[in-house]
């Protein structure tokens, strides 16, 4: 009975919202629908090409559904094991780099969010300075070389372990928390590390989810630092493996001479599309897990309180 009454109460509200829809609302809805399709259709086309045959792709490059789907592109992609090696190296970057980045960023953001922290203004200015002026890749390479880290994944991890933008977002979020919580913890004998991990971080789930997503996507898409610091093929992360596949396939096309070789080389497009798809899937699955905290974390962290 209670459920029926609640449903009856909600129906007039739904009808009222429907009556309040204006022509502008319908126009905006239609425009957003078109924009969504413009985004989804190329993505869907990439997936379908990866499952198509060379002949079908040559006849219809803009296909929506392949008539004779095949896994040949994926079999060729995973044949030499380079994609799996790239996956493993990228997972190592995430497993080590993501916790390290969150620790460095959250500890520095907490320190700079406290009004009584000595040298706060100077340190914040130096951090902000790095967002405007960058020393470039040569000083960074010389530092990594002096630390004997070139040729190791640690060079890629440390190069991307801190972002001034992410730190400022987190600092502003920490400043929005009530100071009375920290004072109460101090009265109970808690130190600053105890306050950070037991009081502040449990209340900062939205910004932690946001920064985790930012760093996770950055490490997943990292390729430039790996291209500079790493030399061995077995050390390259996933995006560098994808880059190698694309470059080699383009080279095969340009070097193809006979009709048969041209057909095989041109269908390296199917392998490229398969590589793009398998590199996107994990990070696409990762985003929905943090989506509910993302908007709140960015909004609160971007507002100076």
C-alpha cells in the first residue's frame, strides 16, 4: 500500500517535469544526442574494423557491422607477445607509481593546507612556478642519468610521480575540511601523520578518487618519458608498444610493392585498430568505478575556500 501511494505521488511530479520541457530543451537534447553519436560512431568503427576481413575493410572502410567477423587481427597482435609485455610493464608502472604519487601529493597537499606550516607561501610559490616554467627534458634526463636510473622503469615512475595541478586541487579540498576535526585529534594526542591518515584521508574520498583517476590515466597513457629513458623493447609500456605497431605498419605500407603485399600491408589497419581497442579497454573499465566521486572532487578541489 505504501509503495503504491509513493508511486502515485511521484507520477504528478513526472508529468509536471514533462510539461515544463520547452522547445529549447528538446533542441539541446537533440544536439547532445548528435554529439554523442559523433563520438561513439568512430569508436564503434574502430572496433568493427578490428574484427573485419581485409576484403570487407577495403570495400567498406566505414562499416558498422562486419559480415564475416574474424579474430585474425587479434591473433596477429598477440602472436609475438609484445602487447602482453607492454601490459605487464604498464601494470608495474601503476602498481608502484600510483601509490607513490598519491602519497607524495597527499602529504604535500596536507602540509600546505595547514596555516601554521613554516615556509608555506614560499614552498607553494615554488610549486606554482613549475606549472608556468619547465626546465625541459634535458635537465630531467641529466638528473636521471646522474642517479643511474636511465634504462629502468624507475625513471618513468619518478618523472610522473608528482603533478602541481593535482596537488593544488587536493590542497584546496583539504582546506575545505573543518579545522576543528584536526584540533580535536591533536587534543587526543594524534600527530600530523596520524591526523592525515586517520582523519583527513577518510573524509577526502572524492578528491582521492579524482586524483587517483588523473594519475592512473597519466601512467596508463605514459609514452614520452619511456621513449626518452628506456632503450630495451622488453621494458616498454603499452603505449610505446602501440606506437611501435603503428609505425611499423605504416612502414610496411610504404614499402609494399606488389598488389598482394599492398593488400596485406593495408590491412595492418585491422591490427592497428585491434591494438587501439585492447589498450583502451582497461582504462575505460577503471573510470566508472571512480565516476561518482569525480565531479564532487574536482568541484570542491577547484574552489579556493
